[in-house]
């Protein structure tokens, strides 16, 4: 796969049948990374992951894996469709992306071009505690205003408190940025044991329970949940292993049916 890595633009072209861990293993010797990969994604293929409707790797710094997918080659009902990496299309839909989140209904993903980044030279981890979920939300969003983005972060209940775990990847200047991020949180550096477990291949799968607007999730979250993709717009809540994955909404299913009919030449009803 090394011939498919463009070190200048930081992109890599891969088959959608490859697993995320296999891609990362090929990038590592060349000094590149896809960003942190939770253990539950190690053996999942690109096609399987992008076909899911939920965020698979919620990273404030590196983005979701779907967001890091710059171009797609997919087999659609009307034939194979390509999407160029650059220049970005000024008008019209990026048709191959109709296969995202559709469980394969919109087409079969054949090949993708992914964003890759220089591998970090420094990793740091911090944690902070809050009395309740509302306080944790306020503190976490204030920390984001520092402009520093964690590679991964998670809010979850621990010992009757809400704990924020944040993992940072970067270079020799990372410590100053982490200090700025943690200012006002009473955050403490730790050994990163939480993320060592998360990034391990043996870690348990987190199950998405649903997406919520910014404040809505405070009404729905329980102490069994983990909040992984907290952002100003909203969150997706993840439950412990064994929790039923939240179904897609009826509105999404109806919209998808209309879109696939149009792609197949049947027109929009």
C-alpha cells in the first residue's frame, strides 16, 4: 500500500475491504497516522464502518473517520461513480457518499482516499471531575474555547462524580497547549490508563444510543452512558456493551428511499 501514500498532501488511497488497524500499521513506518483508533474499530473494515449511521471515531482533533474520508469510489445503482479529492466540487452532489450510513443500501464502497497526519511525538492525558452532568458540559465546552483539541475525550460517571478524560497528541509544544486547555478545570495529568484500555484491541464496543442537540442530551443521559463526541452543536450518547443500538429515524429512512430512487433513475416522488 506504500505506493498509495502521498506524503506531500498527507493522503492515502486504500481498498474499502481493509481494516482500520491494517491501514494504520502500513502508515506507521512512514511516520503517518489516521489518528487514535479505539479498539472496537481495529478489525472493522472501512466499508463496514462508513456504512454505519453513527460516528465511529469521535475525535475533536482528527474528526470522525467519515469526515477524514476525502474521496470515495463506490458502485452505485447506475454504475461505478468516482469522486475526486481536489478540486472540491463547487456544485452538485458528491454521489458516492450516498453509501455512507446506509448499511450498503445506497451502494457498495469500493475504494477511499483518507486524510493522514504526521505521527505524534508526544502524548499527554488529563482528567477532571465535576459534581454533575450539567457542570461537566459547561466545563468541557469552556475548555474547547482554548482552541486546543483533544485527540480523544470522554465524559462518564465514576464514583458518584462525572469524570472528563482527555487524550492529547502533538509535538514538543503540547504541554503548553494542554495546560491552557485544563485551565479552570482543576485538571490533573495522569498516566493515560483509561485511553490505554480504550485503544486496546480487547476493549469493549460502545453502543450508540442516539444523537441529541446541545442541551437535549442532559435530559437523556444516564450514569450508564458515555459522552464521546461532545461539541457545541450536540452529542451522540454511547451505552455500555449489550445496549441496543438506536434505530434510524423514520424521517431518515424516508429521505434515504427518495434519494436512492433518484440515483437509480426513478426520480423523486
